[in-house]
């Protein structure tokens, strides 16, 4: 940093005091001493750990000399290895703290003026340029005509740009944002990343922050951010949990969320953080992904003026220091916030058309040239929007449209024509650049050429742990379900008290009631799955994890909960009914298979239905088929021959038949019931049909979950 002084030595000699060289030499010695002290402190603490290990060496005078010398050597070697690991761990922690300290310092210098924050080549990784040409969007009306929502728009955003998309309501700024983010498919025009069409890795280098804050309400602020970053960013295995936690906490501190890091996110029905804080959590999740291009839909909505300015200042810091591109749809920010943006793309409505596309600092000058200067003490963005909003008293959008097409559009088109096919780094190379930043903290795994940032097993582990945590914290989760099971067992047990000592026909009614109860108990999972679906759709749309990771996690937790509940239910009911305990494993086996099949049915219905009410309606045909044709109230002896095939499709029918035949082998009095209902001993067929139905409905559930009820933008 002294090099500039060498280049202007004459000015230094003129302006500096006579002892300036001595002052510089002293400052450099102090800086070196601080750095040396930091390193020595790390080494001293590491040596202390090593010394403690060496002191564990047996004392040769203690009388236990056999093998003591070898053990001393081993202890010394282990102490040396631990010392090396300690230095390495401390060095990583020191590097993380120093980098984050520079962020805090630079944040104080963010003013919105050119050159307020410079790109830091030690941590910068942003090299993604976004170019779009003649992008437009229209919708088909009922009379088969098309209504244009967004007229053709072109533009180019360089790395390190903080871009504001502004305009009156209905101008199409969110539509444009969605098209650029790859969230809409039915549009016209070109969108290129670094001079190439977007590919499957586009979601790896971009992130989308929606306007709605959709997050699991029972997780804390820190858990939500950690979950998002763990799936988006690969970290070195050598990075300790303490350093990782410190990294997350500092990010939360910069966004004003540190004090609520252990508070639940909450929702309309769950007590948690405020709406403004929830908005900042969404922003923290997006910014923690280490993406190179950020698309944010009104990230400051719901925030106070001070909080909005703090968030945009942090976004500008990331844009300038790391070279990131942030495209933000925002509505009339106050002057302190507006001046933080580099670029303004302003639209008018009916349809959405560009009236300005250029530097934010030059916008006021353009308005003055058109004859409408910004009044003194007025908010410039308010003035801009007042003049470009149609059908208002002060609106003059046609004047600014004409000015744009005559003076600004040719410059924009020339830039777009130059950059649209200007090939820079590929998307895979951009991902590698992201990972290169983390290599300073340890050895990194190879870059994955996949839409997902981490492997499927890690996705499954993280999603499963999160779902289990949510289930344990939800008041209507596992604990409540087990409590309901106990109450249900007592009610049914009292109704069939000592039925095991009664005649066979009474016991058959008892087994029929068990099967029907187990077949219906899985319906409780449908509302929970429907409530979680919007969160899962939003996260999978961001390529955070695969749909299979959630389906498998949800199914395992639901199955384990169901098996545990069924075990408690059957154990209590069997005890109260005085049935033969030798029947318990057989009854448990068939009822568990029945539960698995019906659970897959309810999962499929929940994936299809739009809401809980619709789910109950859609479930009725399956319940009618499976519960009516149950091989007890409706069986071969009374059903028409042309309808017997329905008994072959009912999992309840197979379950009741298998249980009654198993009981008949132990109790001969059940033989007459087997003959009366024409039951056939075919356990292999029953197991095959139940497992086959389970697979069919489970695959159908995944297919419906992936293709139906997607987020429409």
C-alpha cells in the first residue's frame, strides 16, 4: 500500500512532515509485530495443548518402566500431530474472522458514491454478466387474443452492479425479474449468461428471493439460514463447527438478526419473529448461497426506512466487494436508498415499456433535459414514477418513451448487440470460481456438474434431520399423535374389553375394527403435507434439493411414527381385549402393511389436492373402494360375480383375510368363519399385492408432487 507514495515522492516530500519516513517505518514494524503476535498466540496455545499431551507420558521413576519409552514416543508424536491440527484450525478461524472484520469495516464506508467500496480480489468471485435482448411476455385471453404484459426489453448488467427495477403497479417489473431469473418459460426474446444461453447450472450461480417469506415456522432464524447455506455451499471438511457457526452469526449480525438467531421464524399461527425480521431472513438465505447473480422481488417491503437502507447498503457492499450482480425489483425507495443503486431500469405500464435504462446518478439529468427537473427537497424516485405513471394528473409517459427511443435505446441496443454473444467464463467455470474462494479454508471436494450443490445423500440427511426437528417441535407433531393413539387405544379397548374370551364371531368384529382404524389413521398426514408443500416447492424450484429427498424423508418419518403408533395402539388394545399374545406379531405385520399402503394413498391425494378440503373430497373414492370391499361386510358370497375383482384390489380385504386365517390355525372355532367368507390361504399373493400397491401409489405420489401445484409466476 506504500507503492503509490513511491510514485508521487515529490508530493510526499512537499506535504509530509520531515519525519514522515520514520513514521512509515515505525507503522510497518508495528503492523508486522501485530501479525507476528497473532501467529505466536496461535502457536503458544497449540504448544500448550501439545505439552498437556506430553505430560501424560509415564514417569520412568514410577516403577512402571516396561514399554514406557515407546509410549512416550507415541504420546510425543500424537502431541505433535494435535499441535499441527490446532494451528491449522486456529489459522482457519483467524482467517474467517479477519475477512468478516473487513466486511464490517467496509460496510461503514458504503455511501453510494462511485468508488466507495472497491473489489477485493482476495475474496471476490463474481464474474457473471447478464444480457437480455427483446424480452417480452403476453398472456392468452378467453377470446383467443393475446394481451401484452411486457413489451420487448433489452439490457446488460456487468458484474458488480446493483440494479433497480422500478415502475408503477402492473408495469411488469416482477414479470421481467422472473424471466431473467429463469422462473418463466413462456416468454419471447433471449437471455444469456456470459454470452451463452442459460444451462442446467444456472441455478447454481443465481438465487431468487421471492416477495413472500415462505419458511418452516418451527425452525429458528439460524437454523433456516444454516440449512439453506449447507445445501448451496460446499465447505472444506476441515472447517470446524465453531468457525462455521461464527461465519453464520456474523452474517446475521450484519443484517440485524443476531439478537433473534435462536427465535422461531413463526407464521400467522405460530408465535415468532416480526414480519420485517422474517423479510430479512429471506434475504439472509439468498445472500448465504454464494451465488453470483441475485434476483430479489421487493426485498425491502415490510421494512422500516432504516432497516431497508441497512439491507440495501449490505447488498451494495456484496456487489462491489465480491463482484456480484444484484437485480432488485423495488417500489419507490427513499433517497438514501435510491442513491445506493448503480443502475435504474424504469418501466411504465399498460403494457410494461422501458422509459429509462441507465445509471441511477444520470437519471435526474435526463429528466431535466426532458424539461421535468427534480424539484428541490423532493424524492427523485417519487418524481420519476409520478411522471411515468399513465392516467394520472402529472403522468407524461409518452414524453419519456419518445426520449428513450430517440436518445437512450440506440446506446442500449449497441451494448446488448456487443455483449449478447460475447463469451466469457462458462457456468461450470463460474461454479469453480465460487469454490476457489473456499479453498483458503481447506481442501475442497471436486466441483459437481449437477443442478444441485451437494450430493443426494447429503440432501437426504439434511432434509431428514430438518423434518424430524419440525415434527418434534410442532404441537401437532409426533408427541401429539402418540397422545391421540393412547386415547384411541383406551376407547377401543374399553369397547372390546375381554373380547378374546368370547365367541369367534365377536373376535372377527374386533379384528375388522382394528383394520378399519389403521386404514383411516393415516389421513392425519394430509393436512401437514399440504401445508409444507408450498415451502418444498419453493426450495426445490431453487434446486436446493431433489423432490425425492423430501418424499423419502417425509415417508420414513411418517412410517416410523405410524409403526410406533400402531405398536402402542395394538399393545394396549391387545392387553385390554385379553387376546392371545401369540397372534400379536401376525396382526402387527399385516396391519403395518395395510398402514403403508393407505399412507401412500393419502400422500398421493395430498400431492394432487389444492387444499385440505379438496384432499378429503379426492380421498373419498379410494376410501369407498378399499373400505367398502373389505372382505367382511362385503365378500365373495354376496358381491356380484362381475364385481369380485374389486376385492382383489382392496388392501383391507387382503389384511382381514390373512388375519382371520392366521387366527384359525390357532383356534379351530374360526374354521367355520373361514368357510363362510370363502377365505383362501394365499399369504404370498397378499404380501405381493400390498407391496405392489404401495409402490404404485408411492411412485404416483412423487410424480404428482413434481408436476402438480407448482409455483406459478
